[in-house]
C-alpha cells in the first residue's frame, strides 16, 4: 500500500512538472490578432504590432529560457544574411574568431528577442539552438534561420492591481512575435 501511495504521489509531481514547465511553457503569453500580452508575474507587458517581420540570419548563438519572469523565452544572436554574404565574399572563414572577417561581423550581430506564437514554433527554435550548438562543438556547418512574424512595440508594463506602469524602467529592446521558423544550412545560402 505504501509503495502504491508513493507511486501515485510521484506521478502527480511529474504530471505537475510536465504541465508547468513543458506543456504550458507559453501559457503566460497571449496572442490575439495585433496584440500580444506577456505576464511576467511582477507586471503585465502589452505589445502592439509595428509591422511584418521576415528575415534570415546566420546564427552566432542563442538560448532558451524556461523562466516565466522573462518577456521573451528565446534569444538568438544572428547576422542578417545579406551582411553575412557580403563578408563571406571577402572572408569565407569569417565565422571563425581568428579570421580578419570576424571583426567585420561582430558589430553587425544582433540580439533577437523572440516570442514564439505557439508551442510548435518554440520547439523549432529550441531545435535550431540545439543544432547550432552541436555543429559549433563539432566544427560542423553553420546554421541559418529564416524567421517570419511581426515586430512588436511595448505599449505598457503594468503592475497587476495597481495603477503603475514600469515600461520606462525596462531595458529598451526590440521584440518579435515569431509565427514560423525554418532552419537552413548556411553553406547553401552563402555559396
């Protein structure tokens, strides 16, 4: 009987962990037409859409944060493909730190604060980061990512239950709502 009780309690804990951290990892993000709201526990961030967003980047890093206190769960570090092609024509090894072309690329690499529109986009972005890291560790091909979505503008960051807007205290960053993400081998795009 004691063993059965332990199994039941263990199952409930695992189910709760799954629901909180995995299944509903985006439940604090609400997307409706041209408005996005992110509940970061301490305040509610409301965005409006500035316009359509469509760009392809060569990745230089990225990270997934399973933290509901952050506005964007995914940050990618990327170089716009047009800039990557330009540098590649002169320095084909520019993605290596020892290349003279690396100095040209560094100031053009952007931090992309991404808000996935749904779980499938989140999973694709996580797999993109994983592929980038695996290829980086194994000196494999560079990973590019094509992103489609909307550029967002923070309208407010209100403390729930109070009439306080903390928007002015947030670091100025550009956020993108991502509706689709596609991994691409950079070599095919650069040659």
